[in-house]
């Protein structure tokens, strides 16, 4: 969702379209930038919320004037910025709007890929479209719009179905848009600290003494072992090349089941310590822990983490994106 990025996951195409249609798009790198630019006639688009590290930054965004457009918010961001809704089950597939919201009706059917859905909290009056993937409600003088997926705004998916129309309708109706999609961790208290600055002085002094002692030991050993002898070494293969090679091998053999299994195994291996689980937890335990952490529907999580293999290459790509989203949200929570 980087507004300047032209790659598949960037949003440069949408930003260019908005500007061509007369919308003033202001890009913000930090919460301070958003606060300085915010005003009542502005829509503030907030994406990539797992990179907003502290509640203070979320509270500052919640107090801003103007309307809010939240793109696939994680649980802390949803609770702080859109308290009038709660999470529903996640869904995939292209869907009709099936609502009275003008922006959605003009866009028609869209392709949101795998998306979170939302329900009203405490009888909050709510406009709900695409089976809850897009919701909008009034909170005082502002309008809050939440979409469970941001993929339809990216360069890769903007041309699918009515994605471009929906993206422009939601973000360009006021004529002025602040685009806040942080590319680095925001709000961390130790943002200006360095690793060396956190180490006590006596520990650093001991470290340098050990380095000197090690250098002397190496020099002494080298003199006893004689001169070095040149020896041909094996070729070093980059990890990225290995991954690409395995991916092509799986694709050539249509081994989507093995590729999906590798993705799920790697995700579970990284999630287990984050959730306080052992090295080989039971599937039900993993689903319960992730569901509690993200407030997500257990059936959706079971389908993604332990479900059947995808039946197409596009479904495999969707699975990879969904697993990456789950991992980022667990880390961000």
C-alpha cells in the first residue's frame, strides 16, 4: 500500500487516478504528518496498521477531524479507530454489494480476495456491503468506513472487477485525501535507541577485552599452523534462488499440495513461540490461540492453517497472502 510504489503490492496506480480526477492526495509518513495535515473536509486513509506500535499513536488518529477510511485494520486499530464494529467471519470470492451505499452500488461486483468481515457492536446503525467486508457508520460528525481487505487498491488487483471504481469512490469523495500507510514501525518508544546504547559500559569493555584476547590467540595459532593453502570451495547459492527454484519445481509438477504444506508448516513454526505454544502443538490449540489473539473466526483460521490444499495457482497465492496477514497480525498484537 505504498502510494509511491509501482510493484504489485504498491498503490501508485490508484493515487495517480485520484490525482487525475482532481483529488488532492497528501502522503503522510508519520502520525505527526497526519495530525498536521488533518482538517474536517479531509478523508484520512489508514492502512498497514500492524506497523503502528503504540496505543498513543492510535488515540491521536482517533481524535483527528475528518472522516476515516480503515483498510484491513488489525485488532488494536479496529478497537481504537472503529469501536462501533466487531469482527465477523472471513470470506473469499467476488461478491455483489447488496446494500444501499452509493459508493458500493456504483462499483458493482468487486474481487476482495480473502477478506475480514465486520458486524455492528452494541446495535450500532451500520451500512454493510459485500456481506460485511465493507461497513460504514456515523460517529458524531465523522464518517468511519472499514474494509476488510486492502488488496483491491493495489496495483496488482486494481483492474479486477469493479475494484478501481470502489477504491476511487471510497477514497476520493471529499476531494482531499491523506494517505497514511506506514512503511516502517511507528510509535516505538525506543525508535532512536541503538543496540550499542542499550549495552552497559562494563559489558562493552569486557567485550573488547575478549576481542583482543581472541585476536592474539588466532595470531599465535596461525604461526604454528603455517601458511594458508588455497582450496576450491563449493558454490554459494542464495536463499532467494533456492526458494525460486523450489517454487518452479512445485509449479512444473503441479504440486500445490506440497507448496501449501510448506507454507503452512513454516507459518505454524513461526507462530508457535509467538503464541506461547510448544514445538508441535495440536491444530485445535493453535486455532484457539490465534482466534483469541486476533478475534477472528475459528472456522476461517482452521481452513487457512489446516484446510485442504488449494485447487489452483491463484488459490495458492491467496493462501500465501492470507497466511502472511495472519502472521503479521499476530506479531503486531
